[in-house]
C-alpha cells in the first residue's frame, strides 16, 4: 500500500496495491463498533456523507447535514433489503417518508410526447388527504387511486371524494 500526497495537493491520497481478486482494496476495520468512512467536500461545513458498515452487517449512507443526529438516507441490510428513508426495510425495497407530501416513486420521460408519472402513498398535504395509493400524472393529475377506505377511483379527481369521477 502506498499513500501519496499531502494536504493541499489536488490528489490527497492514492491507493496502489493488489488485494482481493487483484483489485486495489482499502479496508477499514473496527472490531468493537460501526465503521464510518466520511466523504466531505467542504471540510467541516456540515455537508458530509458517511458510508457506514454496522456491527449487524448492514450498510448505510448517512448524511451529516442534519446536525449531530444525522439522517440515514439509505440502508442495505445483510439480507439484501433496501430501505430509502428508513434503516429497517420490511421488504426487498421500502420507500419511507414522514413528510406531509407522501412517499412517491417517480418515472420521467423527457422525449417528445413523454410525461412524468408517480405512484405512491399520499400524504396529509395532498388533495384528498393521507394514506391513499395513487397513480399521478404531472399533466392530467390523478389518474387512479385506491383510497384508504378501500374504494377504487378512476379519473383526474381520483382521491377528492367530493368530485364526480368514476368509482368502482
């Protein structure tokens, strides 16, 4: 292992070596606690990211922007489940949001005639309230929803119960 560079160099550290399967390997080990590798582009200004391997075998990406408590942006468990916004995904993929705007998966096509779609769980700030599973189009609005009451609504008024749209 060779470490080349000093503070102020354009390249502060360079790893040269042969490790696992002929690849250069940087290993950070702590047998007593979690291991953090910090990536900080602005030297202490509070916008650093930590890559974390915890003692349970999980991997997390942790944002230190939010103060001393930080925020785990993503977790991959040792079983292969991925959590975005949560440290405990309850399935293969879990999107978690505590904000009033809901939790959404976005699909965007910028080609001619393309459009933007999202599916997800509505939040309390959304039209019609929280807890509905919806398909939303940025051009036409709500296309379809399964309301938290069990009703299925189809049309651009899909979750606003007072509007006239087709319900099944």
